C-alpha cells in the first residue's frame, strides 16, 4: 500500500508510478472525491486496475459516503468525522492482507 497526496506530482501520475512499481493498494488521502476518478482512469488506461485496489480517505463525512459508494473505490478509510458521529448503523468487512 502507498499513501498518495499529490504532493510530488499530480495525484494521477503519483498513482500510476506507484502501481507500476508494484503497489497493490493506492490510498488517495486527500479527501477530494474528484481524485478518485482521475486515479481510476489513469490506472485503467495503463491496464493495471485489475491488480490494484483503490482506497480513499481524508475527512469523509456521512453525506459523502453515499456519493463515494458509486465511485471506483475498493476501500474507504473513515476517521473522526464518522467515528465521533452519533450512533451509526455501520457494516464493514475486515480483510487480512
């Protein structure tokens, strides 16, 4: 897994480079949902999407979860905005890697 923030290159280029170098999970840690489609398109065009999972996080709120579930994301990282929320009926899957 590699954490991507678009700090050194634009986010899609960082993701593509990481996938080509063997990263199996690309964690987009920007909180910007537009980055999901951008990374997904880059990875798909390079023919790498089948072997790479896309994770997303960064201040995700309850309202955003319904939008994110329609996007090309395999893993959702939730934090304070969800965990500290009032009682939430939440279902999750734990995977051992």
